[in-house]
């Protein structure tokens, strides 16, 4: 594992690398507005994927690196993501653009522009809680590249059955909320829920060739 600071027009971002020994792909994933790269799904992917030939780059947006509590506007998040992209592609390997929540929206919005091989959208915030009329489906449907959505079955930002038909795959984490937390009464454990995430991503990445 190694970290590097990248200067962007939005400030300094940070990449924490979890390299595979014989990498065939790079998965770059960023966090949401309510947390950082310590999120359980991001950490699980960083732990599991290098063993499957995928180097994982956990990206911290400039606002997070600067210690700010509140994320900037979506356009500024896109600026930060664009700024780290040259460091993500320097190996010459195909790069999957990804993130959780707001980070997933950034990945979808910028995928074609940056030349991403695919998009991994973790806990895509289809709409604000209780506001289904404020749909962000257009961002997801407009990713323009192969896309996998991994969504908690009880995510208040959009349950799996709320998603429109489209050219993307969707994997459900049963009982999971927006952070993929499952209640104690659930029929699966928290560890099993995390395994659902990593298994789905491993399978999907394998299908990309």
C-alpha cells in the first residue's frame, strides 16, 4: 500500500494504492459526502480485488484531504476527479471509474469524457430520501460505458426495485442500507453482506475481459 498527493484545480487529492502483483485492471473508487475511504465497501474491495488481478486506488477528494466537513458542489467534485485521472491511467491499464454515493455520481458523469473502461456505482443515490421525484437516473443511464450498480435492498436513496430499466447491471445487497449496514434481525450477517458486494464486483470485473 502506498499513498500519493495529487494537485488538482480543486485542491490536493490523495490516492491510496492497493496494488495487485500482476494487475490487468485498475479500479479507482472515491467516497461519498458523509464519509471517506474507510467505508466498509471500499475497504473490502481494496482487500479482496488485488488477489484477482485488480489494483485498487482509493481516492480522497480535495475537500476531504483538507479536513472540511461539507462537500462542495457536484461540479467541483468532478474537477477533483478529473485532476487525479492522469495518475490513475499512467500504468497503461484499463481503469474502471467508481465510487460510493456522490462518488458514484461523479464516476457516471465523467466516464466517457475521461475514457473509463467501465463504472462501478456503489450505493448510487437515485434520489434524496423520501423524494423519488428528484431522480438522478439520467446520470446513471448516461454513463456510456459498462456499469454495475451495487445497491442495498433497503437503501433510502433508492431501493433496487426503484431503478429504471437500462444498460447497466444491478446487484442487490439484501437488507442493506445506504452504507450497506444490515440490521441484526436480518437473515444475513454484516460479514456476509460485505461478501455479497465483493463477490458481485469480482464476477462483473471478470466479465469485462
